[in-house]
C-alpha cells in the first residue's frame, strides 16, 4: 500500500470556474487537500486571501507583505500539524488513510479503535472491580497477555498497535502460531490466552 503523504492548498471559488470577468480583489477561502495513496480528504483551513495575492503553483501567498507572511506562516503550521498526525498514526498502526489524518488534525475522535487501546480499556474496567467480582491474579494475567500481544505486533507487523478492522482469521492464526511455536507455550496456555483476546473483541467469539 502506498502511504506517501501529499498536502496541498488551493482557493475555493464558488460557482463556475469559467468566468468571463476576473475580480482580482475577490477574497476566497483556502481549502486544504490531504492525499495518501488513493485516499483523499479535503478540509477548511479557516483562512482567506485575495485572489491577486495567491500563487496557484506554490499553494501559498505571494510576496513579503505582512498579510502574505502571516498567512503563509499559518499554512505552514497546518502543514506541519498534518505531517505530525500522519507520522503518529502510521507509527502506531502501520497504515493510514487521508480521512484518519484529517480527523486527527481536526480533533475528531475516530470510531475505529485499535487492539491495544481496547485491551487497555477492558483492563481499566476490570481493575475497578477487583475485590468485588474480579480477582487480582486474573488482572496480572491480563497484563502479561497484553505484553505478549504488543510483542507479537512489533515482531510480526512492525507496528505499535493495529486497527480492529485488520483483525481477521489470518491474524488469529499468526498469533496462535507465535504462541505455540515461537513462544513454545502449552496448548492450555495458548487456549487461555486466546480466550482473553476474544474477550477484548467480543464479536470474534
């Protein structure tokens, strides 16, 4: 999959682009576009500029006026923020699409959770019930299994975490093989570990 990131900025002109008369003093909003592989996402920069001060080629304001310098500074900040979010998502999950980066940039929580995040949430909920209807020993077991999953993701997929939509039969079989062959665990231990994993993602079981 092509994960290369491209970010561009352009003016959003209302109506037809084929105009018989151009108004150089017209002010237009600046729209950003995120392209990652075949995925595309557009977003509002909340910035505006007169058309005569805009370079279509560079996607930046023209000249060194105060207005141009300040606007270019804001665009560069946006560009940097997008690249930071892009790198963060890619490092954590090993894959990224334009909409994910847009959501992260705009502070929109994505509905798509990742395995270790969901595992952590389950453990937090479990911990609050220790001494009521849950045992401390089981919680420690969960800690160990989460470490095993984290190690497996790092060794097998070279990622820190993995989106739930990538968890399929191939993943389960690979993890099972990792436990039995590479970690040399007994059948009982493997079964116990897999059962915990199924609890993390209920729709698997």
